C-alpha cells in the first residue's frame, strides 16, 4: 500500500484554495491556522478517518475533533472535498443562516464538536474515546489542537486524565505553528523557550530548544515529533500513534502559520484576518505553485544507493526519484524492485518510481509491494488496455499514477481519457537511458502544446520535469508548468546536497514571485503590484520581491 | 420515611444512581475528587468501567462528560456547587448546552451538585455558592432544579436519567426534613402546591420550602392564610401556577438560599410582572457573601441573611399591606 501521496497533496492544495475562497467571501476568518494544519487535515481525512458523508451519524465512524475551532475554514474545506456538501457552500461561511458557522458547529452534519472556546477539545475527545471503549467500538478519535491553545490549564487536566485511563484510541495532534493571536507563542507564553528578539526561525530549527515534547512525555504520553507539512511524516506519525497501545499518543507537528502563501507565512497578522478579494486570483496561483524537488539517485554512487538515499533525506528532498531501467526499453540497466525493497526501510520519504521498462503492466505489482508511492510508466510501451489496468492497480493500492513521454513522443490519443485521473506526467527533456545529459531546449515549446491539451482534459496532477534540469533552467521549467523537478547529477553529483536543493528552491521561488507579480500587473496594473509587494512584511521578502518588480518595470 | 424525618440528599442521590446504573447500562458517572462526599463512589464500586474520577479538574470533568454524552452516554457529573457553575461556566455553556445534535437541544449531561447556598456552613463564604441559579438559568437549553427534600432528589434523579437533555440539580449539604409524601409526583416545569390560602403566595425552593411551610403555619395563628408552593423546577418555571397564584392571592413572597439578584425571586418576578403584576417581596441573600458557621451555628448564619420562617412571615405581613385593595 502506498502513501496516497498525490491524492492527499492534491486535496490539500484544493482545501487551501477553498479556505481562501471562504474567508475572502466572509470578509473575516482564520486562514493562518487553517493553512498550518492543512497537511495534517488532508492526511487524516483522506488516509485515516473512516466516515460516510452520506450517513454522517454512521455508528462505527471515526471522529475528528477540531479543538482549535477558529480554524474552521480548514475543517469545512476538507469536509466539502470529502463529499459532505458542495464546495460552493464554502462561500456561505460566517453568513447569517449558514450551516458553516464562524466556529465548527453541529448545525453542519459531520461536525463532531463545537470547538472555539479553547482548551476543551481534548477533554471532550477523552469522553468520546472512553465511550467508544465502553461500547467495544473500533472508533478512533483524532484531536487537532493549537499550540496557543495549550496555554489553557484544562489541556493539562485532560493530559493527565488520558494517561490515567490509558486512552489509546485517541491521537492528539498539536499544530505547533509558533504563533498565537497577539504574537509569537514564545513571546506570549513560551512553550519551548522564551524568544528574545523577533526572529523565531532559528528556534524552529534548533531542536535543542524544543521542550513541548518533554512536557507531554512527562505527562505520560507517547510523543512523536515531526515536520507537519510533510505528508509522509504526518502519515508515519499517525500510523505509529495508532499502533501504540496502553498510553495516549500526541503528534507534535511543527508547522508554519499561513503555509503556502508567502505573505501570510509566519506573520501573526494572518491569524485572524481574511485576504482581500483583489488578491484572491494571485493567491490561488501561488497555491498552485507549490513545487517538489526529487533527486534521482542513479546519478550518484550506484554501488552504494543506500548512502544516496540518506543524502537525499538529509538534504530535505521532497521525494526520491528511482529510475528503473531494464536494458531493453532503454540501453542501460539500473536496478529493479528488489533494490527498492531494500531501500524502503531507510526512509519514509515518498519513492517516485520511474519505470523505463518494457511491458510495465507485468511488473507494476512488484513495484507497489516494494514500497513505491508513485509509479510512472512510459506511454511508448502502453496502450489503452494495459494502462487502464496499471491505473486501476495503482489507485487501489494508494499509489500515485504517472505517465511519462520521451522527448520525441507526443501524448498518444488513447492516453487522453486518463488525463484527468493522472497524478503525474513526466515530460522527458533528455533521451532516457543515462544520467548527465543536456536539457533538450525544444521541450519548452513542447510544454506549451502539452499545457493546452492537459487543461482541455482537466488535468489536476503535477508535471514533473525530468532530464538535464539545472539551476540555469529550473526557473524556465517552472514557468512551463512543471511543479516537480528531478535532479540527477545537478543535485546528487554535488557534495552539499542540502545546499544545492536550497538553491534549486530559491530559483523556483524567484520564478514563482515573478509569475505572481506578472499576474498582479495583469489584474490591476502597477497599483496592485505595489499593494501585493506591501503584503510581504516578514523578513527580507519585501525587498526581494520589490527587486523583481523593478526588473519587470512595474515599480 | 415519614414527613419531618431528617435525611441526607447525597445518600439518596448515590443510591438512586446505583439503581439506575443497574437498569441502564448507558449511564456513566463522573466525579472530581469529591466522590465519597457526593456518595457516588458506590456507583464506581459497582460499575468501575462506567465511573470516572478525573481528580480536582472540574473544567475537564464537565468536558469529558460532554464527550461521553455526545457518544450516546447518559452522563452524571457531580461535585460541589461552588466548583461547577462557579468555576466552569464556559465549559458548561460551550461543551454541554451549546452543542445541539440533530433536533436536540444540548447534550445529555446531568450536573448534580451538593453544598449549594450558605448552609454549607463551616467551609466559609468561599465555598458557599449563591450565584448558581443566576448562572444556570441564563444558559439556554439547561433545566434547573432545586429539590426541597430527599423524596424530590430520588425522583428527580430518576427523571433526569430518563429524559434527554442538560440538567442542573442543586442539593444541600446538611440533612433536611422530608416534606413530601413518598407518592408525590414531580413533573418538570410544574410547581407543587403544599398549602392553599387566599391572603398571600409564598413561592420557595430547596431548604426554604420547609421555612415557608413553618411561616404559613405560624401566620395561620394570626388569621393569615397563605398558599405555599414548592417551585423545585426553577427552569422551566411553572408560569401558569405563578400567574394563578398571583390572581388568587394578590401578592407574593419568594424564598431562596441564593443571592436575590438574578436568582429564583428574579425568575418569579419576571413571570409575574409580565403575566399579572402584584407586589412581590424577595427573601434571600441580600447581595453579600456568607461566612463560616459550625453545624449548630448554621441557623444563626441563615438568620443573619434573613433565611428564617420568622423573616418570611414578616415579609408576608409587609407585602399584604402593599396589596391593592
């Protein structure tokens, strides 16, 4: 069974856009805390929570208790995507007569808890968990709390109670976004360490200063600490929590308030403020711009792939690209599923398996059971029947479905019926078969053609650029529409993998900012560009963005 | 049990809970380190899986009870009055009263407290809750009971276990005299007429019902004949009976072991002023706090706050004088 990575990722992206739609329509609301918990909610909703939107009161369902109730847009958006109601209803958020109240309310079927008065949710969840135990039900309770919320003494009353009664059918998740209404948590009521000065990013990174976990451990809890924006980490933490018996479990997810929209990130102002309508199209574009870096380990030491995987993990890659070559479809031979199976225990980072092999339909199951999270097969060796079968097998196993085309291949006619169901399309920008080739420039034009077809067929997955991607051309690939970037020798061939990945990200950020400024200009001329720049008040962002606007001649 | 016999409300409450627990496996009981005192520990001995002692953590007590109720349990949560409405109004409001599943109003939690009012005595003013009626009746969806004797406690406990919804019931600490026949029925929102007479209505609740009866008996000697009603159901309140009594007697005295502001007298005045205005005199704690008093001194404490049959009789004479002729 795969991670369901792309399905979750796509839903998280959609949910964030719905939060923007809802709060901007309402003219108020809490986007910051909705975004910090977006991956957590996506993972719970679309991987773990057992529910039936057609029968919200289904007796055997699991329950999601949003204790940090002010983040209701983040709950409602996921409920809409899960089928409880139409996504258009989100525009009624906070309106008179709406089921979508300012804070979660039982008025909306499927909501389990009237959250909002902070500090109550964990106690309430314990009650629900105890009731499930008394009734011998398999119900699992997922409780999402805010970090500011844990200033409330009642949270610690509940922490003791859960320990005493060994409540192990409850998973608490702390959305540790470091910001509460007034300011940074470490300024208002330190949970880790008192913050001196304004820059809390160092504390975010300095594990030696984290004390929240110790607090919960001392209350008898099983504590799992993760990066709450990494789906694979959220997934593995919830899995571990579920498997832990006899003690309650809490996942401490370090997150970024406002994550996904640069001007909202880490800015306390966006705790409880809605974006202005004029910025909505730009923000939506920004949310569609999230990008992933996937190093291809065959560019490294083939005799020690274990070490290459470790370098990718340490380098903060988003996932690991595994080029499987059979020596038939392409002249070279790399490794097969047995190697992937050996590498799998090393990390929870998604494995993006690219099958450059003949007759993939015969082998796809092996790659699923080896631990792939995404499997991409080549259009050149598939037809409508075999790809249909591959698609079904992958979906059933929660593995992302990818289709690849070689530089001289166009999307075949038969593939078009699958476009809307694809998670990933790899557009090869080198002839596959070996590492270290130069990017084929005509790929840019090919992408123009492809984008048209993809949009005509409602593609909502990710385009992966693969082949010759470097610091010099990654920005152009982004502009072409690529959102996942495979880096071979350009990443793995470098000494400092983490450093080069950071540089890749910076290049993408530059291209993204430029695209967004262009969008602002198209929508509202220099005036809107100026307003857009002014939103970016945290750190160096403003100067950097201003510089780009100058280059474009919009300032 | 016979009329006038002194009995303990908590004992009857605890005993009734055990009976209910036997009959209904869905009933759960929660306490906060006062389970011996509240006499709910016996429930815990008999049904250990359905009994939760959360320690000295009342906000948690109330909210855990709400979670159990939301999952279909009938939850009784008990401790002293001062620690529930007095301490947890937010959790009571937001975790129990506000959440309304489907077509219901609030969650199925019964908050049953002891040590209401100033007759707590020795523990002192810090532990004498004289604001709970005002707090609890202002929260939508809650019903509020103040029983006068153990007959009422037993029957109301049973009734709450059978009727869906959030309830608050306040008991008194000390033994109190039985005033009702064992056969007395208690209906939510219905007062009980204990004495009838044309000159004045005395509406009372809790331990003041006995005082009201004593006052009526002594006034009888003077030729003043009072109607006495036990208004154990403070919310919903029996507006019909109050209006009828106002029409029949033309004046009214209310008695409560509670601050006269926002309490039972205020609730009666709200009804009467809209339905059939007559002069009303409220007997109760005059917007000040209580203080310590050892058990044998509790009558002195009550007297200091005007909670005696003598003071009630005085109020009756005074209000009769203000009646429109």
